[in-house]
């Protein structure tokens, strides 16, 4: 805690202006009587948006900034705004008298609640000056003098208690001249190194394993520097990379002083950064003479330091100074990287408080102990959804695995494991094995792995019962127990290897029901829906009438084995929207994947995308390829029945009419029915043709979903289709089909008319219809996530769905009462889960985390909804 009082006098008897250090994320509380110049001071030194004035808040609630009867409500508003700003990480200045300890106490509690530093700036201006200033203000001219006198007395009492109240810095300015001469300088937080962009090499818990640390640094490309005694005292990378240590340099291992000597030298030379671990914290308290238990390896470190002290008497003091300088965590690379020892939730990133430091050094526990007597740690990383990558150590694991954009690098070197580093931004893991077991662990490490194909296997508990999946794009998505049971039946009996099942496509909502004559669906409703959501540009994509197929295409079988953990010779997967293999014959799947792989290679996409695999969403044609059973049982049967019945019926009615029987109305009605039946048969026949092996098969990709390290689901659709077009252009086998498209401006009538005409032409040619999508993918509107696509099916195609006679006015009137709310909700939830699965896949999260979101999509598919929608 720092208290800064009056500045000294200069040679002329005047006080020198001085600089007030203010942390760039803090709560600054101005303290002073009315008329002391707080508002003027705030305007001069801070942005208007940073200053929250009690007078202004009083005006907000009463239209009168001097209405003291509104003070209670005004301060409620002030505290609310302050809390919101601090939660958002904004410097905030409170302009109020704040001469009473109760009012300051509320502000200090707000600062602590949001883990920022409370700073007091006291304007100690004489009572006479305050009274004179108030007299010149029209709204304060009649302020009683005793009010200022009372505030001055309270200010005097405040000066003795500000430190005890919890203010971390107290700046006291005495007199109007000193107030006018003062300058405010914003200080960067010690943990804020966002301006450092790397590249970095983040190194896990060393625990006194000096030889392994040197070996790892050499493998990372660093060049160690040695002193005259041959001890490593520094290491620099020829390409300017910076090492970052996650703490726990000491204890348990054979040479904690040697590790400290090396890391201290690297930090001093600017070649490394280091955060504090709980073992450094404990050692630091011991070196200060505090009472600490000499357990968990501390006794060994104390003994090693005592031995070093004989040769280097000043080493222990230097080590103590270094340990005392370590901060709890660093925010690096523009805020995209956080390095700490035990992990850190997003709300603590860049914050400064004892609570933040404690979490960063020790983590959080459930309050329970395991069978080994050790605390059960709260799994904060399983709930983490922050933008920044968090790299930490503290809890030993057999292998470093990604979990929710976090990774633990403590791979138990001191326990005989390995010492691991993460290259950033490459996200590449580098490790060296331990020379031996230096310290026996209290408990086995196998149960600590957070997941991945190298970690724990899939668990029934991950997907059974009622589940709630956290998604970054749509919040919490609940899965009912009965739906999970249905999905488990399909997934366990029919689905492909879950290691290759990284994504399931969502259902799609149809456009709002049209009121136009003869139409149940029409593009005008789709365009209007997006216009209402604030989406101006949409892309209309041809809807291929086939079966939805997702293709995972790997460069070779080795890629599939290395990246996805498969054990065979497969080079990817081709599966349906329920996760089943598209072809019963694996050889046919490989032949199709081979053709796709050839197009990817010819288009140069492996190198351009920096990936050895890619995931495609597509339609596989013809419809009859996968739906032959459905065609025979449901559609062909109707067509066959109509062909068998109507000719005889029409002939009989024709004969009756020729004999003068009044059957004209009945005959006309049956002719219409026969025409409808014929149109029905013609409609489904358009999507059926014979195939032999892959001859006649067409694969129509329309979205590139993901590649190594990156989800492409948010790539604008015109860019998506441009990549797809390159695949089609480089296909020499006739397999790939192009997806036609048209961009429409929802606020331009001519563009809307062109979109409608395009749809009419498309469906007149026999096309199923189109899907309308926001040009910019993953769009959020006033009400949240916007539908990713709205299908608008053609008039004749809907005859297959709703029956041959659905276009009759009576039938259309009945069908227009269809309810779309549930379908739309389902589409958004499944879309968010699909995005979540792709994000988890791209960031290298373990299989069970990816599978959780994929499984939830399949579970939602069993929710009851009109299948015709």
C-alpha cells in the first residue's frame, strides 16, 4: 500500500507539481469537500466516459443534480454503473465527496468484488476556498457554510483511515495550488504484457530438474550461457523467441538453485518471463523468516540453498529478491494468451487482487480430499469458454492435452515423466524425458489426464441422462434424458468410429408460411425474415436433392492415425447426418475419398490451408442412392397405385358421360387428381437415377467446415463457395457438382425480385429449391443468434413432402396453420452445438469434449417435430 503526501517546496517557496501514479485498471475514488475542485480535476485528467459523478446520477433520477432527497437512488445508480464498468475492465473514477467512511467502504467493496485496485486521490483544499468557489456557482450559492465545515471535519478524520479501509494507493494533494499542478500518469498493470506478441516457448513445472531444463531449452533452439564454474546462467534464442515459465521452478528435484540461477539470468537478460508458482511463494515466505512447513520438497531446497551459500554468499538474497518480484500471471499477445501457474478463469485475467493471486498460484478446490489425503481440485478448465488461451501447470498429468482452450504443461518431470514446452503461436508441444524419478509421487498420475485419444476414453456418464452443454454461440443447450437414450442407441449400434465423427449437421428451418395463391413456401418470406434480423446481404444457394453427407478427408492414412487416433488404413470418413457410414462397403468410401483428395491436392488447398485434413459438408446425389427403400415403400407405392387406378376410373367415367350420365363434375375432379398423382411421380423421379459403383454418383459440397487448428464455419459464404468452386474445377472424375448461388440485398426491391425469379427458374428446371443464408456466417441479430439458413422449397418438390393433392385450396389452407417455432428453435440449438464441436476440434480439445457436442446434436434430432418441416 502506498501513501503519497504533499510535494516539497521549490526554491521560490511554491510546491512542485508531481505525478500521481494510477493503475490503468482501477477504481479511483476522489475524496474532498464540495468546492474542492474534484469535478474540474476529473475533467482535466480523465476521459469523460471514465468519470461517474454523483451529481450526474442525482440528475438522472430526479432531473435536479442538487436534489439531496434523491441521493440514495443516485448512489444506487452510481454503484451499478461503476460495477458494470469494472466488470468490463474499464478504468473508473468516482466524482463524489466521499468524505464518509461508509460511502468509501461501498466503493472499496466494489473494487474487491471485481478484483481491481482501489485508489484514493484526496483534494485537501481549505474550507474558505471551498466556500468561495461554491458562492460563485448559481446552484450552490445558498449552500450553508456548516455543510462545508462538516465535510471538512469528516475529511480530517478520513485522512487517518484510508489505508486501513483498503485503498492500495492514497494520493493526498494539499491546497489548491498543488491540486492544479498535479499530473496523473496511468501505469500499466504488472501482469499486462499484451504488447509482447512473442513468439514464446512456455515451459511447464521444472521442480529443480536443471539438467532436463537445459536439454529442453537446447531442443527449443536456445543457446545456453555458462559461468566460469560451468553452471548455466542464461540462454538466448537466436531468432528472438522468449521463454515463459509457469512457476514451480523449485522443490523436489536435485538442483533447485541451479534452476533459479538459469531462469534468473534469462529473465534479467530479457530472454524469459516467469510467473510465481505455489512452491516459489512458500520458499519466499521461508526466506523472509515466516513459519512454513518444510514439506513437499521444501526441505530439500533449503538444504540445497545452504550448500550453495558456502560458494555464493549473495545467491540466496538474490533468489529471495527474484521470487518476491514474480507476479501471479501474465496477459500476453494482445490478450490472446494468459500464462499462470494453476490456471485462471476469464473473469480474473488481468485483474489484481489477493483472490486472483491465490487462484493463480493454488487453483480452487471443492473442499474435499481424495484417498491420498490431497485436495480435490475444482475442474475450472472444464467450464472455461474464454477467448484467451490459458497455459498453466501445477497439477501433474501424463500428457499435455487441450481442454476448452486451456492446456496444462506439468507433465511430471520430477516424478519421472517429462518436461514439456508449448511453442506459441504454433501450438506445438515439445518435450524431453526425465533422467530418472527424482521424487516419488503421492498418487498415480494416470487419472489426471483431461482427455484426448491419449487421455481418458469416452465415458457413458458424458452423454447419459439429462445433459446441459455450454456453447459459445447460444449459451446453455439442454438435452433431455429420453432424447439422450435414443441417441445412445443409434450412436452405439450404427455410428462410425467416434474419433472420426467430429461434426453432425443441424436441421434447417423452413421459411415462414406463404399466403400467396398456390404456394406454401416462397422466397419473399425468407428475405423478410433476414431483413427483420438486420441482415442486409444474403446468399441464395441451390438446394441439391440428395442425402446429407459429411466427409472427413485426410491426406493419407498416417494423418488419420496421428491426428484422429485411428488404428486402421482408413483415410477419413463419409457419413450421414445421423453419424452412420454412407456406404456399407468401406472400399467404396475410400474410392470416393480418394477422388476428393485428388481435387484437394490439385487445387493446392493442403498447403494453402496449412492442413493435412479437412471436413466438408455436402449433399450426395442421387437421392435414390441412399433412399431407395423409402422410395419403394412410400413414394413409388403411391405412384404405382395411381397408375393402376386412375386410367380405369377415368375410362369408366368417360363412358358414363358418353351415355348421358351427369358425371362431368366427378370426371373433372378425378382428372385433376390423376394429374396431381402424375406430377407427384414426376417430382420424385427427377431425383432418382441408376448408379454403378461411383458412376452416376455426384458429390455437391457447399461448406468447408474445419481444417487443422481452425474452424471455418464463420467464413463468409461467398469465400466458402469460392474454395468449393476450386475443388470442383480441379475434379477430373466427374464426381463433384457445383452449387449455384445468387447474392441478394434484402433492402433492394430489384435485388429481391431477381432472387425470386432465380428461385422460380431453379424450381421450374426440377430443382428442389434453395437455402437462403446470411452472407456473413454466424450472424447475431437483436434477439441473438440468427438462423444460419432458411430453406425455401419449390412448389413441385413440396408435393413429395405433403402429398400429391397438397396444392388444392382447401389443403393449402389447412397446411398453412403449421407451427414453425419448435423447428426454428431446434435448428438454432443444433447449429450452436455444431459450431461448438468444430471449435473444440479446431483447438485440439479431447475427444470426449468434441463428442459431447456431436452427441447432443443427434439427441436433439429425436425431439418430436413435424418431419415434413
